[in-house]
C-alpha cells in the first residue's frame, strides 16, 4: 500500500471545515492540504477581474506564476470552464505552465459560487498520475467549503 492510499480524506476534510469555522484563514487550509504525502505544492488562487492571483501557498519553492489570465494554462482553463482539471502527465499537456522541473501531475479544482468561479485550488505532485477520483472528490468538497468562506468574507 502506498502513502497515497493511506490518506484519511474524511478526517482531513473535518479539519478543513473546523479551520474555516468562524472565518479562519485560507493559509490554514493550505497547511492542512500540504500534509497529504503526494501533494508536493498546494496553492489557492483567487479571481481578480480577468486573472487568477496567487494567495496562500505551500511547497518547496515559490512559483513565478502569481498572476494567470483566465483561459491560460491548466489553472486558467479550470477557471474558464468551472470544471476540475486532472492532468496525469503535465509534460504531455500543452496547456501546462511549467513551474517546477520535478512536477509530473496537476489537479486544479475551481472554487465556485453557483456558476461564478471565485478562485481555485491548485495542487502539483512529483508523482505521475498522482491524483485519483478520491483526490478530486475531496478537493471539490474543500472547494465548496472555501466558496462558503469567501462568500462570508464578502
């Protein structure tokens, strides 16, 4: 059994929900998500006008992609369509905006209020095909909680 199969998604989701209770900081959510062994880099982008702007993040290094036009790259595609993007091999996807040479896979989950995209969760992994349906379902639930938090913040 690999580390990925040992993740307690339900327990982690409960921690995220608790962290956001009463308007907790987005940084705490990033810290919690970064505990997942196959999540190498985790960031939350927020929509500002026609761009995604990087908010809190955690990983081995900063990304140069702190502002991404909606519709550009995998992040921009997810923001434009409002749908989760899972890329098993970033080297094979021409939309990928290279951040780190070690990255092999990426998942981007929009944070939505109805049809409106407020932001997104961006997760990179150094493992190829790192993200399963469990990751997508888990991160989509985290995104739902984040949407509530962002709406409350105003």
